[in-house]
């Protein structure tokens, strides 16, 4: 698959600020996580670097995707609650462009998350897709873990079985839960990258 154009970012410090330039760069595991400010579904700005000193999970989300619905029928809410209960910041991000059939307005997305009884720290709108492109998020759900030092330590799928079947959840290794447990134990992640699976993100620039 051809790599999508990405925004450049300053990689010389943790939580590097995104730069709106035509250069292309992809953040990799072990590098500084690109900083960003996005509005939540209520319009409140949320800045990634405000959470420095805490572990952060980034979850790319699209309620119209059957792979997202699979995990919200089976385990995503419990995983969010478990993580945030241990002090982890969980940011769900929607990068779907406005003219896509899957697009939901901020109030619609906020209602959907409430209906699912989801418990992320915040649900964020990335309508121009710049943050998704900076992280090379390709699908929903595409998952990332940023450690307390602001470094990206995991990027990939939520688990080890790339299917839309709810029954596969309990048989799969959940890489996010495993990675968070290893971070709490002070261990390096045994799986730092994996194949992300799900629905292609419908970006504003047409990349998928």
C-alpha cells in the first residue's frame, strides 16, 4: 500500500509540534509523538502535550465501520474504563471527512459514544485529517500508545485477530491492554508494532 502524504513534525523533542509544511515524514515507534490540539465533541480544545507525564492511548474511531462496531460490542468500553481507571489518558479521534457517508457531526458522535457507554478521556474531531496523517493512521480502529515521556511506544492493531467477528475478541491477544500492563511494570513492550486492521479512513485530501 502506498504511504499517504504526512505532515512534517519537529522530532527533536517529545510531543513535537505539527508543522503545516509540504514536507513528508512519518512518526515511528521510539520517536516523539507529534503534538496536536483538537476540539472535543463539545468544542473544547484538547492538547496532547498537556498530558505529558501520563501514558496516552490514541484510538482512531469511525462508528460507521464494522470493525469499530465489533470492538464497541465486545470490549472497547471495558478497555477504556480499565485504562483510565489506572490513570491512562484515552483520546478517541475521528478523522472522517465531512462529505463522507460515515461522517458524524460533533454532537452526533458525542451522542453515539454516550449510547455505547464509552469512557474515553475525550472524543476529538480531526475533520481536516492533519493529525491522522501525522500519525499515519490508516484504518479504524488504528491504535497508538504514547508513554509518559512523550514517545510513541506502540502503533498498530488493537489485537491479533483481524476480523469483524465479536467472537474473536476473547481469543485474540489485545496488544493495547498488554502494552499498558508492560509499561506499568516498567518493561519494554513485547509487541511495539502490529498490522492495523479495519476500515480505511476517509480523509479530506482523498488519501485512504
